[in-house]
C-alpha cells in the first residue's frame, strides 16, 4: 500500500467515525479514539480466529492451526518429546512454533497473531489469561575445567551442594541472554540489589551455544532447569574436563515463574487441550529429572 493510499484510508475512517484517529503534530501518534479503534481491530482478529476453530470443531474435523510461542531453550527441550505423540492423535493439525522472548509474545497475543505461549515472568494485562505451570530454579553453569581453575584441583562439586557464590567467580566472564530476556532481567535485578555485576562479554539467547563455548574456555553462565536438560546428552559425550557442572546460586533465591499465556477470549479446541496437557506433563517430568541430575553431581568423588 502506498503512502497516499494509506493517508486516504485514514481520512475515510476519520470521516466515517467523525473523530480524529491520529495526532499529526509534533509527531504522528494515536489519539484516544485511534487507540480505541486499534483495540477493537485486535479483538476482531481474535474473534475471527476463534470462529474458524469453532466451525471446524462443530464439523467434527480435527483440523486447524495452533500458533504457539516458546523460547528456543524450552522448544529444544520439550517439543521433540511431545510432538510425535501429538501428531499421532492429530495428524491434520498444523502446529506453528514461533520462538521469541516473553515481552514480544505478549504483544503477538494481543494482536491476534498467536494463540498462546509459554512465558517467563509474564506481565499482567486485562486481556490476557496467565495459567501457572511451574517455577524454575536458576543454576550457575561452568565446565569442570573452569571449576578446577577457580577452586583448585582438589575441589569437589560436593563442596558446593548448598550453592556457589557469584563473588567467587569474579575472574570468569559470563554469558548472558539478550537484554530483552526476562531471565536475564531477573538475574541482573537480583544481583544488582547486592551490588554484584557480572562481567558480561557475550550475549545470545541460546544456552547450547553458551555450553559449547564454556566447554572450550573458562567462562560461566546462569541458566534455568530447562537448559540443564540440553546439557545432559552433551555431557555424556564430552571429555570429563569439558562437562558442564550446575550449582545453585547463593545470591539468587528467586525462581522463574512459568505461565501459559493466552487471550482471555481464546476458544479451546480438543486438540488445543491435548497439546497443553502433553506440554505440562513433559515440563513437570523435566523439572524433576533436571533436579535429580544436578543432585547426582554432589557425590564425594573428585572431578576426573
């Protein structure tokens, strides 16, 4: 659409409703009337999406599309385990996965461009429903070689069963997720209240890359339990000194609040209920397994 066509369309809308939709000066912005129209259009999009799903359900067709949001770490840990079971039951349902951060996905839900997402510390909005799923602890992760470099050759992970202090790792650079990551925001806010600031030299919202580089260089990262699941197989195949170790963090007692977030008017189909049930079951199992894996590090054996 050209600029002229867009301007003409706006003028027609303003003439139709008899109110100004945009402030032209000092810079272009929505008026109160324009914001009301925007909300109405967003609600219409949600209604259209719900209608399509409901008509399919009335026709008893297990067909449709689910647009689901999730961050990259949880996508890798969860989806390969649940999708085969979901596909077996609903082979004609199209599952569209969008990997993004929580704040971006909140906007997509409100704009009718996403059905639901698995979010971390999602913010309240009157048009959003937030269904609690679980809480996730945070762990400090570093390689066995980096652990030995910091604490000495005779140190054992068992010595830090009750947690590791970030202050003891001041010599290590830290990987962090990108600034828009709610996990990073929680970490930095919690540590800053204690006057602790990480030496951040590399930011990317992909824990597998964090682990790959930490295995090669004396660096550390802070990750949720979902990321622990990604390290289990790589640890099994790695040399002992390159294996990732995970420790509770003494300075961080907060946990990530994981919610399933969707528009309050979302129409729930049978296949949507099924997908949610499979996902929550997998997350619960994942949390238990990750906690058990971390505890198994804390035996009496030295790192070899």
